[in-house]
């Protein structure tokens, strides 16, 4: 079984968990708090980046991009199409949107909300900065509108077949939904997309996640939200 360091609400960790669940790969999961920067963790991941997978020789595979490559190389079934589209044009669009979510959306929205609401709590560093929360939520509204526009003309983010960019977006939405920060009434297409992703068997373990320090939002685990 593959050893896996993660945080329950870290969206990159959630994306890799979704990939592995979709491919039927069991994980031996170990929860860490990246904000604490504990020496044993930073010795493996100097930038305190999650997730961290370990290969069969216990070598660490650090960060979302390395983890994506590791999972695809080692676990993608040969008998079915994986999460990377075979068509080069669609694959390019998938990578573009994956980058959008993992870097742009994370740096403008998810990272700040998690640091303020979860990181500060786990490190006992006081209350969230309301100005940071307001700015992140304003940015989130723009990202939701962008994906609403994209999904108005496509079944999935990169085209008509589900791909890795769908898992990345759904992972971020699930973390933000846990915190209660998504105004689902403001978007239709993105809400429908998330409802489809949320209904997949691979998503069930994520919907069961809970943090002792913070309860989930009221409709977090509800498929009809």
C-alpha cells in the first residue's frame, strides 16, 4: 500500500486522493499540518508542500505535479482511458485549466482561506484576518464565474470527457465548501458540475472527512445542495 502524507482539507492532497480512488489504489494515509512546519515533515518537503507519496523504496514524491506523474505512471489502468486526454488539443486545455486551479485559483483564493481559517487555528496564531477573507472571497466569485462560463459550453472543464482538471477543480471546491465559503446560488453550471463530481464513488471518502477543530458546513456531505 502506498504511504501518503496529506491534510484533510489540502486541495492538492484531495486531488490525488480522488485520482487514486478513481483508479482503485488504496492509500496508507497520514495526516500532517503543513502550517506547523514540523522538522520531520520539512525534511521530506522543505517547502512544506503537500501531498507527499512514497514509492516502493520509501523515496518521497513531493507536491501535486510530481504526485500526478507518479500516480499516472504507476497506477493508471492500461485497459481504460486515464485522466489525461489522448487528444493533444484536449490534453493542452486540460493542462491549462489544471494550472489555473493549482496555481492561480489556489494563490488567489484557497490558500488564503485555509491559512486564515485552518492554519492559524492549528498553530494557535489567533483569529482570521477579515480583510484577507474578504479579498479571497471576492476573488473566488470571479473564479466561479469563469468556470460557469466554461462549463456553459462543455460537459467537463476541458471538453466532453472527464479529465484531471475536473478532479483539481472539484478538490478545491470541496475544500472551500467544507469551510462554507462557496455561494452556490451565484453559479449554476459550476454547481451542476460539482454535484456530478460529488456523486462519484471516488468522492465518498472526502465527504466523510471532518476536522476536530472545525465542523463542516451544513450541506457539505449532501448530494442535493
